[in-house]
C-alpha cells in the first residue's frame, strides 16, 4: 500500500526543521523507506525563499560529503529535486578513460532522461546513501534530460560520459532506485578494496579477476 503524498504544509515544516541547524544536512542511509519511494513532482510546494535555502543546503551537504550529486530524498525530503556538480579532479588518464570533465553546478527539478543510443560504459560507482561500498555499474553513455531548473525554466539537454552517469544516478534516486539495483553484484567492493585493488582507470581488471562481464 502506497503512502499518502505529503501536503505542502507538511513539506514546508519538514524542510524548515532541517534548516534550523547550520552545516550539512544529515544524509539518509539505505534502508530508509524514503529512498524507495517515487518522489513527489515538485510544483511549488516550497516558497521561493525556502526553496533557495533548501537548494543551498543540498549543495553544501553534497560538497561536505563529498559527492558529485545529491537528491532531496537522500536528506529525507520526498520531492523531485536534485543537485549535481563535478569538479572532475583526479588522474588525467582516469578522467580521459571515464570521459569525465567539469560539470558546473546544476539544479534538476522533475528530471526525466532517455538514452540516446545503446552504448553503455561500466565503472565503479558509489553512493552517499550506501557509504563504504562501490560496485561496477553500467550506465548509458549519452542521454537526453528533460525537466526544469529551480526557477521553473525548461531543461532539455544532452549529457555524455561521466556527466550522464551522474544524471542517471540522481534521477534514479527520485524514482526510488539505488545504484545497487542496477550494479554488477560480483563487483561489490569496499572503498578500501577499490583503492587497494581496483584503482585502474577502467573496470577491466576487476571484471577479469572477480568474474563478471562488461557491456
């Protein structure tokens, strides 16, 4: 049985309570039902000033984690809002292999993506709501994203490479999907194991040794 949708008044109160304290917001971990529900489409449930404060808090929390994306359900708020930003720091060979370039800060409201082509790329991926673990996840290499920004302006944009991966990961959160649902189970590794054993630019060595196929 599905849960009733929260009213705008309830959502306002929830966000205001979250923002009472300075600093990053607490991140919800896997197992919390909010991560398994489809987020409510955003339709002005928060006034503009509160939305701006909430977006700023999401950005601060993402940076502090640190991460490259954060969806509202990850802080317990069941609204279809996510923030993304990637400074693309790391070894040059890894950045090139992953088609990873700087992604300026963006707010995604009610995002929906569709793949452009069948090409997929598989790399180790983690999640702020599943701390301490990573797994190889195949993602579409190119997609078209539609939705709005925080001001209600239409978004219709193509993303490729690592930016497309980030968009898929965060949009999936808004649909109740964790990356573990679509990852290669045999690749599941602790952060320490990835650093010690699987830090190569691609996942080919991990696939060979751990026994799974890449797309």
